[in-house]
């Protein structure tokens, strides 16, 4: 199923993001996670891709396995940094052969140990390449940043580049994690001013570990609100307390987003089911009243 067709019919989207496991233990963990989360009938699941092609085989195998085993709509992420044109087309051809209909087109961040210059400078070049080569074979999603991407001189400029990705054929966007809904509301206003009206799926990252989230947030430029950071730091040596605060925060953040009227939730699961499950369960009635399938 093409995600853009599903979204076009006004359906609320529920999706999960996984990373490709490294070993047998990781594969077992991922299988168990999907088994737990599949009961909520995800619209699709996605599998990340190591920038520079570090997970090329693993991403492909994970996509294949999930599709075959669970019959879910699977969207591979594809980062173009450090890949030449032929490599990208080779990967896309393989996905086409597997019946994959959706791709998340990303630039990625160049790994420090891989100086290879890729065919694409920005994600927009990848979107163009996919659309020019494959037309509507793939529904193409792109990334967006409610607080602005770290490299962008301003949020406004970042949104102009998001518009380029949409104009080139991006059909929906998934947000980077964010913890202040006001950032998202302001982002939506700016998108409307620029005439960007594709569905925007909210990337939800329930906080389950303070050290880990501080690292992630720093890497991707997401702000953890001061009062939340303070609460978490006070209990940082008590994992259950951190988890409780993190889940409660995610539930109230998602509830406000549902009331505002968003197009869907894309859970960054980190290949674990519990946090995602708790947030969905707490908002089950609201979420499922918005879903037609
Ligand atoms: C939902 C989601 C999933 C992700 N999945 C992965 C993954 O699987 N693997 C991975 O490695 N990373 C992943 N990332 C991280 C992503 O690769 C990084 O954030 C990366 O730095 C930017 O990728 P992009 O596709 O947004 O790039 P782009 O859209 O190319 O933007 C990158 C920067 O360049 C600027 N820019 C764009 N076009 C131009 C232009 N023409 N001129 C000047 N500046 C320009 C933008 O404003 C921005 O600052 C994901 C991010 C999100 C939000």
C-alpha cells in the first residue's frame, strides 16, 4: 500500500520506526517487538539506514523479513550521502523488485570515516532522482524539523528547503522528535504560509532513559524543556522514575497534538515495544476514533 494513498483518504496514520538489528539476539528482539505492537494495526513500519551505506544489507534484509513474516507495509529509509548514482539506483531497483512502494528519502550525515562524495548534495536531489527514474512507483516521504535543522541558518530557510523537497515529489513528511508542542504549532503556521500542505506525521520519542535522550537530543538539535529536564535529572539514577515521567510526558504531549489535529504518529521505538504500547494504550480511544481501518 502506498502511504500517500492511505493519507489522502484522511486516515490517521500510526507507524513504528525500527533499526536493522546487528545479530540473532537483536533480530529476536525486533520480532518480539513487532509481535507486541502489530495488534494496533500500524499503517506502516519503517526501517532506518546507516548514512554512508553502513547498514545497506541489514536494512534490506530487515525490510524483506518484516514484509514476508508480518505482511506489513514497510518503508525503508534511504540516505544518499556518500552513495553514487548507480548505488542508489541499484538499491531502489532491489526494493522495486521486492514490491516496496514507499521510500523515506534522506540526505543523512556523512560518517567521519567516509569522505566519499555522493551523487546527492541534499535530500531534494534524492527525491528528484527517485521521481525522475521511477515516477509513481514509490510514494516518497521526507524528513522535517519543527525546531529547524541544526545546519540551517534559520527555521524559515529550512522550511524553504523542505518546500523544495515537496515540490520535487515528496508526498508526506515525518518530523524529527520534539518535546514542545508550541514549536510544532509555530512550524505548521509557517508551513501554511509557504503553501506546504502535505501530511506531516509526528515523530514521537517517549523518553525512557535520561542519559540516552540527552545524547539523542543533542545530536539532532531537539530541545528538552527546562522543567522536564529538571524533573528527569532529579531522578536520573532511578530508571523506573525516569520511565514514568517520560511516558506521562509523551502521553500528555500526544494528547494535545491529537486535540490540535495531526495527521499521524510515527513512534521511534528503538526496537522495544513497551513505551510505544503505553502511549497508544493511554490514548487508544482518541487514536482509534480517527482511524478508518
Ligand atoms: C523522520 C526521520 C528519519 C531519519 N532517518 C534517518 C536514517 O534512517 N538514517 C540516517 O542516517 N539519518 C536519519 N535521519 C537524520 C537525517 O539524515 C539528518 O537529520 C540529516 O542531517 C538531514 O537529512 P535530511 O534528509 O533532512 O536533509 P536535507 O533535507 O538535505 O537537509 C539538510 C540540511 O541542508 C539544508 N538544505 C537543504 N537543501 C539545501 C539547499 N539547496 N541549499 C542549502 N541548504 C540546503 C537544510 O536546510 C538542512 O539544514 C532521520 C531524520 C528524520 C527526521
